[in-house]
C-alpha cells in the first residue's frame, strides 16, 4: 500500500499543545475548592463563618475585647474606623436634643411620670455636644467583624456559643452575616475593604476601649517592689499575703536570675518585719545572712548543729494533743521510709507501732501535759531499742543501726541544739553527702514546720532546689502538705527549681503549682520549654519570650493576672545579693582593702 506524500507543514503539531502554565504562589496557597453557603464558607475541608457586632451598651470598659482575643480558637478580627465630620455631627445632635427636650416637656405638661431613660439620653447628648464643640472628642463610624474557623458545623456552633456568652455578658450583641459570608470573609482579610458597611457611631473615649492588647497593672498601695512591667514600664508593687495563699513557685534555668530575684524579695520583706526561713542546698544565701545579721546553720555529718527528727511542736490552743502527736508520727514514718530505702506494708505497720511506743516510753502520750513533752524527747537510738523488742523487726534494726551507731549517727541521733528566734534563719546543706541531702531537707523542713505551727507569725519559707526533695514520694508529699496548709499559719512557701522536668515528674508537682498563687518564670531552656508551656498554659508569644529572655527577665503571675517582668535593684541591694562570681570577688576584695585601711 502506497502512503500518500504529506508536506512537512501539514504534519507539524503546534508546540503549544504540550505547554503548561507555570505554578504560581497563588496555586500553592489557594484551597482546592471554595463553597459559598448562606451561613458559612467552605475552603476545601475547612469551614469559616463571619459575624458583625450591631449593638453596644452605653458604657464600655477597657479591654472588653481581650477575652475574645485570648481564646484558643483560631479567628480573624477586623476593625474599621471611619472619621465623621464634626460639623455634620453637631447639626444632627442639635436636632436630636431638640426632639428629646420636646418630648420631656410634653411629658411634664401632661403630668406623666418621669422617664429616666429620656433624661439620661438628654444629659449624654448635651455632654457629647460640649466635648465635640471644644474638640475634646471626635466622632467615628466603628465596624467590628469576626471570622471563626472549624472542621464541622457543630464546631462552628460551639465557638459561636462561646462568643455570644462573652459578648452578651457585656451587653454587646453579634449576628452572623447571613447570605453575606463572602463579604464578611473579605472584611476580615487584610484587604482593607469594608464590604458589609455595618457600623456604629462612636466617640473617641469608647472607641479607645476597643483596643484589645492591654497589660495588667500590678501596682498596689501595699507590698514590695518585684520589678518593672515590661509591657507599660509601670512598677510591679505587690503583697503576696493579700492573695488566697502566699505560696510562690520560681522556675528558671541556671543563670537566669532566680536567686537574685528571691534575694531581692527576701531583703525587701525583711524590711517590712516578715520572718524569712531558707533551706539552702548551695550556700548561696550565706553572704546575705551575714550581712543582715541572720542565723546560718551548716548542716553536715561533722556539723555542730543538730536537729532531732523526733522533736514535737507545742500544740496551740485550737489543736488537740492527740492530733499533733498522730500527725508527727505519720510524717516520721515518711522520713524513715526515705532513710531505710522503702518499707513493706508489714514494716510500715511495725514502724508506726514502734514510734508510738518510743514516745510513750518517754511519757509522751495524748494524756500527758503537752508543756512537759519537751523535757524528754526520744532519739533515734530509742526507736532502735523498741524495734529490738518487736517480732519481725530484725531487718529494720539492721538498717536503722547505720543512723544510730554508724557513719550517719552524728547527724540523725543527736538532740536539737538550734534556735530559730532570729528574723532570718538559713539552713545550708551543701556539705551534706548527696545521698543524704533529700533526708536532710526533709528533717529540716519538718523542724521548720513544727516551729511554724507552734507560733502564729508572718513568715516566708524558701525551699531552694526543691527537686531534691521531690525525688522521693514522701518528700514530695510532705512539701505539698506544707504548701497546702501554710495559709492557716500565715506562712508563704517559696519553691525554687531549675530542673522542671524532674519537678513535674512527681505526682505532687502540679498540685504544688496549683496551690501557689504567685508564680515567677525566668529564662527557660529549649529542652524544658514545652513542659513549662503546657503546665502554665502559655501562649506561643510567652513561650518565645521565656526562650529569649535576658538575665533577670521573665513572666510574673499573680492570681489571674500575669505580666512580663524585669527585676530591678538599687546599687546597695545589688551589692548584697549578687551571685555573679566576678562581682562577689570584687566585693570581697573591696572589703579586705577596707579592713586593711582600718588597721
């Protein structure tokens, strides 16, 4: 078969058939489809619904929009402010005043009961006219639109219910833009187009209250200076004892300024006559103690200072001796559980009985006069003697001998010889062996708690590096119990830690935070920031603020309010509380030179 000859021009296929348009940025960001409904828009699988505000109350408080801005739901908010010529507004107001005044006169002539609404409207109109005439105020048309997003119609309805509850509690009313969802969405887009044109006349004062980004003011007539509010440069003057409880937690990485902030707080509360008690695991507060004339006790196996775990508080008038004795035995069981490396249920019961018998052997019972309890407090060796007479306690006796006759006896088997009458008392446990440090913190905390319970007085207890105590369940439980009951005894417990992960691993970590009305977050490390964000329900902005914060900067929480804080101190305070090694060396050198000059 012969194929007919075709010219080259006839068989040539146009190259445009194989050409495709280049993909642009619009193709990448645009949704796969857009569906316009009467009360929502559908972008691919995502729904959007737009609203407008159509009614405002007579008065608006500052920050009324802030609860909506702070909702976790994604949302777009758009405000349109259109200025109105003052002369035209004055003409309209003159006409309105005439109408209201005429109606008031007519009601008066007819002898009708006065209408408060009309009288208030007349006064408001006259006031507004005066301010407009004197250029103290201006008039605007104000439009406020919102677009919310959700995956389902039910989710949109739920968010709408939340919005309505927030707005209607302030007598502000919203409506969905029915059959105008496209226009509403464009209004909330960064196009600057007000297609809905739904606005409310508003003068300058209420319009200024619509600004949503406000900062809390934590200045009061009482308390101490904590620092400067970084949002508005106001002073953070606050008294922790005015909250529902005076407890405080401080989280921050090493070198973030935790100790500096706490020392500054200590110094300022001391000037107000508040007693301060500190558990210091790194001897950071020794210089401050010497400066203010405090009592500093270095606790170690070779220390001359001793605390007897069996010490008892003197019951107050509103306490029953049997309750005090029982509570003390329960906390001693917790201590022995830490010391002996855990107890089986049988050993727990034996220890409980042995402790009661140990106290009874010294004539300390609920029936004994509590004022005589201090005359014959038992020691750890007395508990050992009781255990030796009990069946099934052989293992307990072997383990406890390390604390009565062995290496640790010099610390655990001695009568107390410490006085806490000073306004500033600090217990340094840096020289205590690492494995004994949680036990030492527990014993010191128990001793402090007994003193606090005995006499009602305004005090602050600071537990530095609290994660040491949180390593054991009994230690964490005792710290939590102290923080929970502190309010009854006019005590504020300050818990400081840099190891947030270890602190939050304990089941008592979150309850301790929940029972602390004052919270200070300093600079955080990337490894722990997610835990901190979840624990304190921080926004992304607050998260990045803590990651990038300078030394001495962070977030200050007081009840429901929180602000960004910068810790500030005077030169004299800085010389007393600085922990920077180079500054400490300079101060010591200056003191040495001054002493030599005096000689």
